[in-house]
C-alpha cells in the first residue's frame, strides 16, 4: 500500500509564494517519477511539474517555467513544489502523484499509479 499525502496549500494574495510538499510512504521505488497536477473547477486536470527520482531530471509545463520549481529531498520519494509570483489562475486543487519507473510521458496523468487527496491553493485579492 502506497500512501501519498500533500500539504502546504492555502489562501494567498496575487504575487505571493507558496510551497507544497508531498510525502510518500509504504514502498520504496528503485526509480520513479513524482509529479504535480492541478485541477480547477470546471477544467481538466493539467500537468504542472515532475521530477525523476533517479538523477533528478525535471519537467515543467511550459506556462509555469520560471515561476514553479520542483525538488526531491534527501533521495526519498518526498518532494516539494515552490510556487512564486502566484496568479489568480493558479487557483486549483494540487495533486501529488507517483509512478514507478521512468518510461513514458511524465506529463500524462493517466500514467501515474498513486495519488494524494489534493491540497487547495487559492489565490485571491
């Protein structure tokens, strides 16, 4: 059983920063990709960023490059997402997801096996 848990969401003003964390427990992966996705009301789930456990290669949605940074900590399947210069349109539920192995497209949500419950990020003035 793999448990994935997000934390760090909240209500912030435009221009502020927020850091989301994701903790994974229950299994050790020899290699994996950990990703963040988000879903706003009435919209499809969209890719935010991903990082490979082995080697640390990162992947970002083009529209978020430069504002968001994904990191792995201490070689564990635990990661964070630093979000800077937040905009109103960044408001969404943010989900952490894990996929064993590194074959395939890290931007496709249906390739991820384990998901957290999500954490709400609201950007509002």
